[in-house]
C-alpha cells in the first residue's frame, strides 16, 4: 500500500486524487459580468447535489471570473460538455482576462436563456439555468480558507434536446457526455458495453 498524508505530499509523479475520483462530470459554466461581458469556463469539480429543488455546484480553485460573475449577478448556466464539443470546451479553459469572451474564443454560439442573464451554449444539447444559493470559500479542519470557492445554484430552467428523450427517459449514452479523468489531460466517454444495471433492494 502506498499511504501518505496529503499535507506532507503524495511522493508520486502526479497527484492521484483526480485519477481516483474519476471520471467526473464537467461543470461547463457560463456567466456574465455586471456589464454583460460573457464568460465560459470548464470546472472538473462539479456535480448535481439535490433533486427537489435541483441544486448543482462547482468549485473553483482560485477566485476566478466565474465566481466573481456569479457573485455579481447571482446567476450562472451549466452546459453539458459532449464528445463533439471537447475541443471547444478545452479552448474555453484558456487563462485569459475577464474582458475576453470565451464563446467567441472557442467559436461557440451564445443563446439567450429564458430566466437568467448568462447565455447558454447553443451547440450543447442540455443546459441548466441557475440562480446562486450560496458561495463559500472551502476551509480545512482548522477552519482556514484553502483558496477554493464553492458555488451552489438552484436550477430554475432546464433545456433538453428532444432527440435525447426516448419514451420520456433521457438517453445518457446518446448525449455522449465528456467526462474528466485524472492526470493533466485525460478525458473519458461512455459506451453501451460499460452499462451495468442494478435495482435497489427496496425497489424489487
């Protein structure tokens, strides 16, 4: 067993944490500044956290533009990153100034949202319009800030490509979501061969 205390270092070529907790859904988050400048960025720390109301959250290492914009406007949009959008999604991860429109940078089409100011990615088959419920800096066990900010938002409007609905059920495989793996550059997709179905004991 390779055992280590994270505070003392992992003694490996690359931190294994994001290879172990993987693959992960990508938080492809669009926001706007107070004056309306568009921003689009991917976050590998993202997930759905509650059903009713639906709440999603992403964590930003560093107080980046997405966090600042979410604070200023109280809104953001999550867009589903798919295999066909992988290269465009990667372009939006570039370290650029807050005045740069990542939609334009990646050649993506901003589409007006129904209830919030930030646009959604028109090319993405799924989008969640969100209103911020909490923004909080994460802390360690000593209650010291760690320089990472958790942004939570209630999903107030959902957009689904109808071609992904089969008899009223969303077809995850057909959506072909792009998932973040470990290391500096690994991503994954899904396949039918990897599907495993299990029924909960209390539902049998």
